[in-house]
C-alpha cells in the first residue's frame, strides 16, 4: 500500500513541479510563467530553453527513481508473501544423493530429484522415488538455496517393497557441506516407517540450508519417495505496512 501511495504522491508532486515552474527565455531575457506542461514543446515560442530541457531531465530522473524504488519495494513485498511457513520449501530446492541406482530394464528411475517432485506416489516403478546404489552410509540431500528455520520435515517411504531399508536413517539440518553435509546436526531418526507410510518429524526451528537423510555406518540402499520441508527464511522480512 505504501508503495502505491508513494508512487501516486511522487507523480502528483512531479506533475505540479513540472507545470508551475517559470522558465527563463534567453532570447527575450524574460521569465515565462506559463505552465510548462501546457507549452511543454515550446515554452519560449520559436526557441528551446536549456532550463526547460534540464528540468525535463531532472523530472525524468526523479520519476525514474520513484518507479525503481517502488519496483524494489513491490518485489520485496511479493518475496515476503512467498515466505509462507506452510509452503513446502523442498519444491524449490536442489537434490542430490550418494549415487543413483540403475535398473537395466527401466533405466534411471531413481534420480534424487524424484523425492522433491511434489508427487507422493510410493511405487518406485512409477518414477517418483529416489534410490541409491548399495553404498556404505548412503545419503540424500536437498539444498534449500539459503538458510531457513526448519519447523518440520515430512518423509514418505517407498510402498511397493523394501520399506525397512529406511529404518535407522538420520535426518540432518545445517549449513555445512563438510562430508557432503553429513556432519550437520541431527533433527531426528527414522526408527521405523512401514511401506508407503508418511511420517512427520519436528525440527523445532533448527537453522540450515541443507537437509540430509543418511543411513550411517551401514552398506545398504536408501530410497525416498517424497521429502517435504517446512519453515521460513532466516533473513528479516521487509516491512510492507
Ligand atoms: Ca516423489
């Protein structure tokens, strides 16, 4: 609202300034009190005043500044409105994992991004689950692109088989990429999650840019059908009221 009021008041002020200032006409050595806006093209008939063009440029710069300031304010306000804590932050993230399982029949169905595609389908063969190879301490990570206060992480397990693969996984939150982010603090452990089930984990405002899920100290596969992350950016919201 302030942006709109500033824009309107700035325009009105500039209009008044443009339309009421007298001009100096060097060829007659007189001041012309006519409204410039009305006689903008020729304030001094037959001549072009340098003051006229200078004022025109100053007014244009002033309007340009006001428009730029309002544009920045409006973009900031829109960005703040998009910081809704009920939004799934993972949908705008970037996912990776320790390796990607390859099936010689179905090819690469197992990409890390499948766990943040917004699709809760738990059948691996429908192409919406991540799946690593048989790695030592397999891990998966989503980069939220900037630090957030994480309130909740929601994990959906594979449903067509193998649900017990996820048992013992650790959910980590932090800003470090040391050891691929697997040295970050723990939010929760997935003790048991049946095939195709979804479980909520409270992180109570832990701050971090990265969310990792790792099965530590074990040679096994890690499969995830969806990971949702809820929270809000750490940076201060701009004031819009
Ligand atoms: Ca999915």
